[in-house]
C-alpha cells in the first residue's frame, strides 16, 4: 500500500474541500450570518491539514486498484467528517452523528435529512447542504482528477474506477484527465441551463441555486419544509425534466456534443431508462387520477415522483406515502433500479438490471438446450464473463448489506415498511422512504447507532459497495 | 561399480559426468543416437541406442552384471517399467525418477510393490531445498550431515560483520561459538583456511556446525534474524506446487504468479490457501502490484533460466527479500554467482547429488566408508562424511599429531549424536562419523586424509 500517495491525495481533497466551502462563507457574508464563522474556521482547518499532508510530494507514485479503492473510500469519509464540522460548530446540528448523517447524505446525494424544521436555518448552512449534493454528484475525486498535476503511476484510472458508478468505466477521451474535464464541463453546462430556466420561472436566486444543486447531483435536499411542493407547476416541470436528464449516462451528452446520433441510438441503457420512466408514470397516473383535479395534474405529479425516485433525487411535490399500494410499490421498485451508469444518480443502475435480465434469459435457454453457447449483449457488444460476474457479485453484496442493515436498524423497533424503505432510501441514495421516513417525514427518529448504519449504507451505495467493503477487509491492509 | 543409466537428458548427463569422474563403469541408454553418441564420447561410457525398457536392450547393456540401474527418462511410467524389467532380468539395485505429484503420495507403496531401491523426485527435492533456505535466509546454500544434525552453510560476508582484516583465530576467540569456518571463496578461488588466515569483507564463507550453534553464530555477527513469513513464487510449475504445499503447512502466506490460465485453475484447486495470480511476471508493474516490495522472499521458478535471473536482479533492486532462483540448463555458474542474487538452485545437480549419495552408500558396504558426499561451492570442493567402522592409523590419535593433506579440514565429529567441533587434542574414535571438507578429489576412505 502506497500510503504517501494516499495521504497526498487526501491532502488535496482537504484543500479542494476548503475551496468548496468558500461559496458558503460568501453566502454567510451576504446575509450577514454568524454561522459563517464556522465555515471560516473549518476552511482554515482543512487548509492546514491539507497542506501538511501535501507537504511531501510522494516519491513513489505507483498506484494500483487497491490504493484507488482505499483512497476513494477514505476520502469520502474524511470529507464527510470535515463537511459535518460547520453544522456542529454553528450549533445548527449539535450532535456529531446527526451532522455526519446530514453531510454524508449530502455528499452521497441521498437527501435524507434528520432536520425537522428546515426553513428557520441560516442561509449559509442551507447553501452548504445543497452544495454538497453538487460536489458529490459527479464525485470529488473525478473533480480532483481535473486538477492533479501528477502524471504516470496509473492512479487516474484506478481512482476513476473506484468512484464512478456503473459496472464498467468508459473513457470519453484517451486521457482520464481529459475525460474528467469533459464530464465536469457537461455537468456544469447542464446545471447552468437549469439554473437559468428556474430563474426565468421567477424562482428566487438562492432557491434556484440550491434546487439546481439538488437536481444536478440527484441529491434531494429541499430548502423548504414541503420540498418542491410550494413552487409553481412550471418550476416543478423544469425540475422533473432536469432530474431525468441528470439520470442519463453522461456519455450520451458527449455523443450529442460530438454529433454522433447513430451511436446514441446504440445506447440501450438510456433507452430502457426512458421506457421504465414512461411506463411507470403512465401506470401511476392511472392509479392516482382520482386524487388530482385533472388527468394532466395527475400525470405531472406522477412524472415528478417517478423522475425523483428513479434518478434517486428524492424531491417530492406531494406526499406519495398517501397513495394507493400499487403506485407506492412501483416507486419502491424504482428505488432499486436507480439511474443510468455514468450519471449522477444512485441505485443499482439500469445497465446492471438489463444485464441481469439478459443473463437470466441466457440461463433459461441453457435449460432448454444444455449445450447452447450464448453470450450476453449490451449496446450491441458482447459483455465479458468477468463483468457479468462482477454484476452478480454486486447484487449479492448489495442484498447482503441490505438485509444486514435492515436487521441492525430493527433494534429501534419501528415497523418493517419504515425500516425497509429507510435502508432502500439510503443504500440507493434516494432520500425519502415510506411511512415514518416518508417524503414529509425525516430520519431524526432513529437512534445514533441506526444512523451510523445508515451512514454506512449511504457511503456503500454511492461508492458501489466494493471500495467501502475493502476498507474492512484484512487483506487490504496487509503488506503482502 | 557397473552402472546402467537410461535417459541422457539433463539429469542423466550430469550423473554420467559425476559417476565417471569417480571411476565407475557406465552404460548409457537412450532412444536418440545423437545424445548417446555425445554422452558416451564425453564421459568415456558405453552407449546403446534403444528403448531402455526392452529386455533385449537391457541384455545388450549387460544388466546381468550391473550393480545399479538408473532410469531417468522424461516419463515416469517408462522409468518404472525400466526398473521393473531390470529387477527381473538382473540382480541389480534400481533407481527410478518419478516426478508426477499424483504419484508422490503413493511413492512408498510403488517403491515397495515394484521392488525399486530408490525413487527420486527432482522437483520435490528442489522444493525441500528451497524450503530449507527460506527457513534460514542468511545462507546462500545449506547442506546437512549426520541425519540433519550438522549443517554446512554458505553465506556472503558483509562489512557489518566486521570480519575484514582479522584472522580466523581472532574472530573465533571473540565470538566463542562452536562453528568452524571450513572454506573461503575469494575471486573464484576456494581456500580451505587455517587459523591464521586473514579474511576480507568481500569473501564468501562456508561454516560447519550444529543447528543451534550456526543460528547462534549468525545472531552474534548481527545478520538479520528476521524470519521469512511469506513468499512470492514466480512460475507455477511442479516445484512451486510442492513448495507451496510445504510453505502453507508451516503458515506462510504464498502468492504464485503463473502465466497459463489452465495451470492457474489447477493450482487454485490444489492450493486453496494460496493466492494464484494469472499474469506475466516479466511485467514489472504486476510484480510491484502483487507486493514484491514487501515480500519476505521471492522464488523464481519459471521455465526460463534467464528470466529467473532477471527476476532476481529486479527484486534485488526493489526489495530486501530473500532471493532464490532456479537455474536448470545454463552453465555459467561463475557469472551467475557474480550477480550476487542470493541463492541459486540447480535441480539437476540436486538430483545427481542425491543419486550419488546412494551410490556412495552402496560402495560403503563394499569397502569405502563415505557416508555422505556433497559437491560444494559449485563442485570446487567436497564435503564428505566418513563413518569410522574400524581402528586405523587415524583413530585414537590427537588431531594435531595427524599429518593431514593440504587443503583439508576436519570440520566436525559426530559422537553418537553429540556434535564436537574438533580441537587439536580431540581424537577420532571408532563409531564416530567425521565430516571433512577438502578441495582434493576422490577420497574413498578416512585414511585418505593423511599424506602418503
């Protein structure tokens, strides 16, 4: 394990985090809030720690998959710890576990909150909460890859692999650094377009910023107690469209940018993603028609909730906890499917689901023709056995963590639906669940222990399980 | 003795070389006329072209008069059949080489049922040899005498030991250990030193002593006694398989890098405790990723000698691991020695050594009394263990009064299990075994140590 390199990168991360806190400090200055001092203090702390760690440029730059996974996992934990400090220091969330929960929920773009009253909070704190979504959406290390001056050593790809969602990472450009820049460019561009459209719809600038951060990162922290419910239908529609857009594989946008329409049609994942959204929206519209004034409104709200859940954003315009069972069940299923690989969304990812179904079909045909040779295809290409294998293993690890977490938080003795959807909502980085953790509720009811379990779930979900599990594997820390 | 050797491969050839040097009458049998021609010309042996398992061929080779029949062809089954036939058609002792790990568990049964005197497994022998070195990483080579009670260790002198410029007498008086420096290698020359010999920091020493005393010796001169606890093995051949089995049993962490996928699958089935890595070990970054820097030991066992040497050189640069390389074919021992790449294992010599020991022991019962013989220091010196069966001119005389040959040292006396480091007043007694190191060749009897 190349510790000097790991510390060096974590030093960078701390510095980047210090830089990322500056906007919140500026917001505090604009609104003249005392909480801004908390940010100033944490910025200084991050800078000092970061510079100390970066002090020594690593002599040995070798960096393997193991280092990549460990760096990413450690970075996320340290980032969340630092990010939680302003909440504690400003006194908004005095309990450190609660503050951790809120920050991890922000960085992992979950959007599950432990805050009961949001509207009374200082602006700078609200801004920081939402901004963590934007940072976490595309990934801090991917951001760092745009900046890092080191070359060689192979750390680029290993960091990228560990942080990017999806079964396999595809490079957009020959260099990882260029790929990271393209990704962040697209991300920034889409965010600005949304911001402009929201402001055009007469949303206050501060709200528009925070909502954009929440949408772009597919996070879901609202700055109002009723989430998005209070905004106009136009604004809700804009948010719906952008939530769905941020859930699409960013490769598609790059292909659009390169003007390669034929290859876009090859992108099966995006196709299935849209098909699932359309089908779910239509079914739900049918079931909830009676509770809305018109079929158009029913469709509007159905589309918003479906978009919010499948992209794992977690905004809400209505309390879907009050809907009939079928729409609720569909939403819970969508939680597991999640967005596309290579997007900012969480969940298991559409491509994994498609692969699993195709592999299942292959297996069935092997029962009919035991000697058959058949491959699994995606996007017109044969999928390697190794990749398929890792998809199965992901599913198994996912189910195990899910079951384990549900069991552990059962200690608080809430009902099964609450616990089940609480784990689903955190492991898939969505935010709201059903019943006691429904869209109008929050996670404050859980004990510190359960919150720690859910924090683990959020991190595991965002980093796609394996990097976090590696931290707890003995062999990772063995020299040989 | 009359000896028939079937198979003129690597082991057959090196056996022929050693046995003919000791004056035995050899008959070489092989299917390839070219090989037979070459070997019989080189070592003054009779050559017969044909299948060694055939009755007629064996008759032609004179199996009826032969004392020993050695089958070392490439195939286990053929070797066994050869010995079986020879056993039936003559009254000779038989030695077969059987290397398939499948048979290795049943070797005892096969040996008894087929009436074969000795079965040798070169890969297993090599693996055992490597194991010894891993247990004692300071030494480059280890030979054992007196049923494992006495060790002969070869190691490179390092400046921190502080031996340079001192005489052996001074050093020994200072250290007060019961070991004996029995050979010094300096600039490709082998010297059997006496007490006034002055050492240099660049020398390679060989010492003899009991297990405890050698360990004590290394401790006192400050060589790292850090134990080897894990091993990175390059190449997943049969030696690696045997070695890994032994290492896993004593609690090592074992990682094997192997190029062929099928072989990896097989090894992974046979060695569930080891990490099997499928990859090309000539790829630097793979080696480093798999923890070469942190490995306690690197054992290079690929099929290519050159690759093994390069791997060791690379590892020497990037880690402080104990290095062991297998060299099978190439014979630039001196050059390889100059690289200073730790221990080098020559499986063909190991096998030949093993067989030679047996031959000596057989001769023992005929007249000579050499119990064990090692060619040490790449064959430039010999370490012999004599058993003293009867009173003679060397027994019951204080050693200082014996008129010993030059370049000869009595290193050790084993008196019924007690290991004595000989001093001038000690006497050799009947019933002892005595270990002698010398650059003189062809000692057959304990009396040969005296000047004529």
